[in-house]
C-alpha cells in the first residue's frame, strides 16, 4: 500500500480538500479573496481550485516517492501463494532436484526393505 503502487484518486482528493477549505470560511476568504470584498468570485474560486489541484498533485507525488507498506494476505482467487527470496526459475530447479533426490532415496529404501524381507 502506498508508495509507487498507491491507488490515488485526484478528483476525490481535490473534492475533499476543497470541502475542507470550505469548512472555515474566514480562512478561505483570507486565502482566496484577492480583492478583499468579502465574496468569492468565479475567478477567485477557479484560482482556488488550481491551487488545490497543485496541492493535491504535490501530496500525491510525496505518496509516490515514499516507501510503500507491504502487506501479505490471502489472495482473492483463493489459490495458495509462495513467498520466496529467489527467482521462480531457480525455485523450480531447486525443488525439481530435491523431488528427484527424494524419489531415488525412496526407491533405494523400498529396495532395501524388499531385500531385508526376502532374507528373513
């Protein structure tokens, strides 16, 4: 979660930021009422939207540049998963070799048991 793979919604974040600004009318007027008439004109509101858009872009950039949080959870598809510190081809080779080695050891063990049983 977070970091370069974060899912960000600029429109939703922009709406939230503007709604937050609107909750404090005094601060909003001080911030964007450039002609100091106590009213927010369409031009002033558009500048406020642009400023909010820039602020959201900066926040999104900060999120993208930060380290993400890595979570492990059961996959949605329900299939098992493997967490490993090797490449998949190396893992396949490793487990294939061990599978053959165990198969050979099992055959030798069975052959040994058959020889012991036939002598006794």
